[in-house]
């Protein structure tokens, strides 16, 4: 007779999230499971350009590391995001674990997508602010319009609106795309 091994069903939304297959385009945003379709071609193109520019800068200036989506960022029990690009300073590298980054990245770049832009501009922005992300960049890939938010006394301030480049205060570098 075969032995049947059973596992109890997940009881919390976090347990459901943790049980998803690797590579699932899903995020836990304020205890809501949010699924996403694959990004558009222009989204992928701009994501690649920006991430390569940051990676190349970090190769010459080893002050931290960059990660790109899909990569889980565990902010708390109710919020596990897959930002498009994150920068992790050398001081925070110890927060990298096998399943992703635990804590607030120093810099986050989100490229807007039709299905997720409202989250990037509202709920996720609020959570990043609450957890102490130092810089938050929102990029509209089609128009290349950029909004740059910087944490000042625990509150994001919109400091920069640009087109075609990101001016990182944290990295003291401009990244054109």
C-alpha cells in the first residue's frame, strides 16, 4: 500500500503567495495577490537599457548591486513586490537571500504597464515610502517620461520630472535611455 503524503492547504494569502511556482509574475500588494501578464516589448526594451546602464556603472563603481524583475523583494508580511529594477547598496547586500531581497532596496525603478501602473503610482509607492526606499523612479516606457521621488524625512517628494533619463542622487549618476 502506498503512503499518501498530504500537506495542509495554505491558510493565509502570504502562504498562497509563497506556494506559487517559481517565475510566476505575481506580487503581494497590501495583502492582495496581484497577477500580471508578461511585459510589453517596449517595456522590456527600456528595462534592458536602463538596467545595463546601471550595471555598467556599478562595474566601474562597486558601491552595490542591481537586480531586475522578476525578483522578489520582501518588505513585510503583506508586501512582496517584483520591482522592475532595484539597486542594493554595499551596506545592504547582507539582506540578499536565496529567495530574493529582504528589506527596502536603496533605489527602485518601476516601468509602467497598462495592468500595473495604478499600483506603481499609488499603493506600491506608499509602501516603498513607508519602508524607507531612498529613491523611487517611475518611467513611462512609451513616452520615456520619468518622475523621480526622493525620501526626505520619511516622505517621498517629487523632485524631478524628466524625459529619457534618470538622475540618481544616490548614485550621483545620470542614466540615459
